[in-house]
C-alpha cells in the first residue's frame, strides 16, 4: 500500500547490492510518478535513461522507436551487470517498454498495484512489527539529537504511537518529524492528541512539514486519496462500506451483507481491492481453499470513515449497510445459538448441521459480533444489538471469552435501559452477572442478579424471576454465602415447578446440590443432583446431564463412596468430550484424579491430572492447566 516504504527498501537494497559488487555496471533509477496527476510515460522515461547512459544532444535518436532501439542496444552491449529501478509504477504500460530485453541485467519495480497478468516475481510488503516501529522512531529521534531520551523514558507511549500509526513507515516517519519539532513535549502528548481526534491522518498531516529524502511530501491523506480515487465506482463503494464494518477482520459473507451483493460478486471485488493493497486477505485454516477474511489497514479504515462522514448521501448509504450487516449477524448468531442449545425434540436450526459448525462460525465472526453489539448505544440499533448480545452469551461462556461477554452484556444493558425495556434489561443484567461471576467478581455478580430479580418482580415475570433467583444463588455460593444460596436456589426451583418447567427445574436442583454440599449437607446434595440428573435424562439433555453426573460425583466422594464417585465422573467425562466442552472435561478429569487418589490409585490419578492439563489447555484456561500440572508433578 502507499506509504509502506517501497522506495526506501528498493534504494537501500540497491546500495547494499552495489556495495557487495553485484552490479559493477551501476544502477539506473526512474521515478515513474504513477500516482501523481501526470504520471511519467515510458516514452518520457526512456529519454531520462538514455541521458543517464550518456546519450544526449546530437546523439539522441530523433524518433521514439529509434530511442528504444538505442536504449536496448546499449544495455545488450553492456558487459557489466546493471540494476534498473523503476519506482512508483501504476500501470504496466509505464515499464514494459523499458525492460532490457536481456536476462543479463536486473529490474526492480515498485507499485501499489499487483500486476497479476504478468509473470513477474511479486514481493508483498506488510507493515512493520511493533518492535521495528519503535526502533524506527527511536532511531529517527536519536540521529537528530543523541540527547533525545524520550523513547527510553516513554516506552509505553512509544508503542502506543506505533499502534496509532498502524505501523506504517510513512506515518511513523511523519510522527518522528512532529516529535522533532515538538522537542520539549512528550511522546504521550502526541498520542493523546491523536486519540482525542480519532483520526491519525488529521493530526499527522496537520502537524507535518517538509519532504522525505526522495523529495516527497510527508503527508498521509493524499497518498490514501490517490489510491481511492483511482478505483472503479463499485470497488470504491465496497471499500467505503468495509471501513464501516464492525471488527478488524470481516468474512466475505458479512462484507456481502454490508454491500448488499451476492458472495461471488463480493469476492471478486475484494480480490480486486487486494490487488491494489487497500484490502488484505487473511487466510484461515489449511488446504487448497482455506477460509479468507478481509482486513483494512487502520489508516485506510479511518480514511474511509472520513469519506463517508463528509457526504450526506454516503452517510445514508453507510447507515443502510450497517443495518444490513447487523441483521445478517442477528440471523446467523440466532441460528448458531439455537444449535449450541439444541437437544432432541427441538426444531433443527437452519444452516448449522452440528455444534462444531456453529462454534466455527462464532469463532470466525467473534470480533465483528462483539463490535456490532457496541452499536447498541445508538438508539436505532439498540433492539437488534440487545438481541445479538443474548445470542452470544452461550457461545462466549462456552469458549470462556469472559471479557468479551462482560463488554457485550454491558452494552446491551445500557441499550435496554435507555429504551425503557425493563424485561430486556432484566435479561441483560442476568447475562452481565453470569459473566462477572465467571471473571471472579462475585460481589458485582450478586448486585447484577439482584437488579435482575427486582426488575422481574416489578414486571410480574415469574419465569424470568426464577432464572434471576437461580443465578443469584450461584453468585452467593461463590461469595461464600452458602445458606443464602440454598434459599435462592430453592425459590428458583419452586417457581420453575409452579411453571411446570421441568428442564429449568433440573438446573435449579443441580445448583441447589452444590450449595448443599458447600454447607456440609452431602446426603441432601446427592439427592438434589440425582433429581437433576433424572430430569435432564427425561429432557434428553446429555450435556447438562453430564454436569449433574459430575456434581453427583463430588457429593458421593464427600460421603466416602469413592468408587461410585469415579463412575459418576466417568459418565460426565464421556459427554463433555462428545460435546467438545473441554473446560468441563478438564474439571471431570480433575475430579476423577481426586477420586482415584482417595481410592489409593496414584498412577490413575496422575494420568487423569495429565489429561486435565490437555483439556484445560484446549479450553483456553491456562491457570487451571498450570494447577493441574503441579498436582501431576507431585504424583510423578
């Protein structure tokens, strides 16, 4: 893309190659100015090349054809290998006539466009990694004034500056120029200024002065502007809309929803944009046809957002696109959530044939889904965003993305409250409480579930009130208030029984058993978990049946019935592995290990701890895996 440092890399490479004696015949350099208003033509460039080769004045052939003949003849007769750099080409017509016509010499071409029709070696340049970005700015400041110690004193601000510049060399160079001018101000002050405006190009372009070592202005927006203005209208439209997409990477289907285009048309346009380096394809998976997602550089995204914001018609087009992609996400998140919660007897959701497909879709779209819920703060999107947050709760819990869950639930709660929808607000408080509890914030979870319960009582929604009581009991038990938890789960159980909701009654029985065990009432806990297991079996809910088996094993072990506990945990484990619920599989292995130790089988216990390590690792639970590793080592 523009500003990536193509010219600098080409020139530096040429200097190093000459120093090593690769090109004793010398180097020829032509700036084709392909992205200027008046690009250099091949006919103009050949005159410059002949002049560099000593052909000028009376020796210059009078016609263009004879000038090309003279140019190629000189190169063919040149015994010492030469390097020809053709910089900043926007079209093959600028450089094809300038190729030497012999493989004795070498040619290096820089461009913002991939010449896919030509059999040339392509070297794609990406942005710098964070360490190199920091090094570039540090060196630029130190070379000007070796006493400039700001990079050493402000390492965090330096890295933030690199992030805000998108690790684009041109942007970093401009930032370094601004810091030289602002010698007595901190790096953090520039970071704060960029964050406040929300558009790095505005700050960097307004604060930069002068040109680089190649005589080019140190400005960002014109570089992006020239690339954008060269696009055909359909590609320009797609780029603008992609800049509005939630998340940093977007799947082809979601891009199609944004643009209201079929997948094949969308894919072709994205590939065209990738050929101009305005969009980057990101491969996912292996094989001949891996899934591809599409990423905009941060500065290209900011530019696209600015283009849309500056035109009323484009703003309307953008709002329609955002509504379409939000509806797209709601439709398929709803279907994927239905598949995660599906059990025999339920209607089959569309599209997703099994749990694995649903999880894979959520995994691919997670960043965009979470960002889309953030649109809930805008009133016109609040209903859809609240609905989307509800669809995400099971998945985010399953994958243990608790920070995302808190973010999503919090945004949905604000939207529901702002809309005055008390029923939806109660649901969002419930989801927020569950996320807070899983993050170890039990007291905040208690407050959240208490608010949910009160809202449900005010609305006389007894079914939802039961759910709030049940979740409140979970938080109370985690906070060490087991007796209060028993009361909460009992209230939930009774409300579910009154509503003749046997499946939810099983959930309450299961949680009640855990609270009873915590209160040293193991026999009652065994009865509660047995009731839960039987109700889950009646409902054909194998996954939750497994949780009841696992909890039953804990209660059995507490009463000294180790062999029965082992059987219970083994029954749970089989179902957890079947559902690929690796975190709960890890807990089942852990419980099995403890039961085997109690039964004086250290070898079996150690094997279970090792299997727990693997399961926790697969579940993205490194802390639990580390604890299991310690216990396994103790039994080695």
